[in-house]
């Protein structure tokens, strides 16, 4: 969040200040999907780092190391299917995945 003085200076110079959602014209549902994907990606990265390399996880899910790296970054090109398969391969339970998702809505 931007401080009020900086926002006032920018607006006085003709700049429009808003949120990412406003700029990209995202619906609340689209915004929530992005937040969920980022939370899952972050959780995957944390889980994987404590257990194996990206290459090892890639082999386990029959993918490639660059795809795992993109999944951990929340890249839009990575499907939810791949993200969930990778999490399950690290031992995440459906309940744990649900908790990650529920944490976004909280």
C-alpha cells in the first residue's frame, strides 16, 4: 500500500493510482484464482526444497526441471493439474492442499 503523501503527489501530477486488479480489469474470481495459484506455488517450493531438487521432482512427475521451476513461480503457463500433481508428489495430502487454498480466502 502506498503512503498517502506519495499518492497525493502522483495524483497531483496527473497519475491515476489504483490496484493491480483495476489496472488489469480482473474480476474478483480471476483475482482469487491468481492468489490461489501463487499460494500453491509457494507451498510447493517450500515443500520441494526440504525434500528434493527440481530435477528429482520433475522426474517423479514425468515433467522437466524448467516446468517445475515455472510451477514454483506460479507461471500462468503451468496448469493447476501439474501444480497439484507436483504437490502430491511431495507428499501433500488433499487436506493440506485444501488448507493452502483456504488460507487465501482468510
